[in-house]
């Protein structure tokens, strides 16, 4: 229930951030008509797979670059929540796994994963659910979601 509540709180609080971060990418992908299909059985010409992989990579790298540069306009309230989450995770790990060398990684991976997978990737997968598009479900967004999720 807590993660669901945080997810909804993030959605409400960070919609302007999300719009600024992803709206241009969503529009460019939808309007650009560049194929990202990589299944040779779905393509009329299987030789187009390499070009489509380049298209997919280009879309994903552009989104990733913008995510990495978005800290300056990331909502401070969410920044504080993720800081508190990190502190709580660190406290639990030190209590239960005091000598684990992986603790340092986990305290940063957990909040970042929550933000990225539950918010950024989810908004790419379903842009209408985040107000980034109207009635739009485009197969390219599924491919980009899968690529970014890895």
C-alpha cells in the first residue's frame, strides 16, 4: 500500500516535471514515424532491423540523456522523499547486514529504481495515464520501455 501511495503522490507532484522531461520525446516518437520494430517476421524487409535498432537506440539515448540532466528541475519534495527512503534503507541494511559490502550500492539503487521503473518507464509505457498523450498507445513506447527497463 505504501508503494502505491508513493506512486500516486509522485504522479500528482511530478507531472510538470514529467511533462518537461518527456513530452517532446513522446511527440517526436509519435509523429516521427520512424520504425523501431526489430522482429524480422513483422517487417516487410528483414534487412531493416539494423536501421530500426538504431532508431530505438537513438530514442532511448535521448530520453536517458534528458533524465540524467533533469536534477535541476526535479521536485524538491520528491527529492526529500527519496533521501528519506535512502536513509531508511541504509538503516535497515546496517541493522540486518552490517558487514555487507553491497550496502553502499543498494541504498542508492533502491530509490533510483523506484523512481525510474515506477515513474519514468511507466510513463513511457502508458503516456495517456500520465497526461502525456490522449488515447495513444503506440508499439514503439513498449519497445522503448523494454529497452530502458534493462
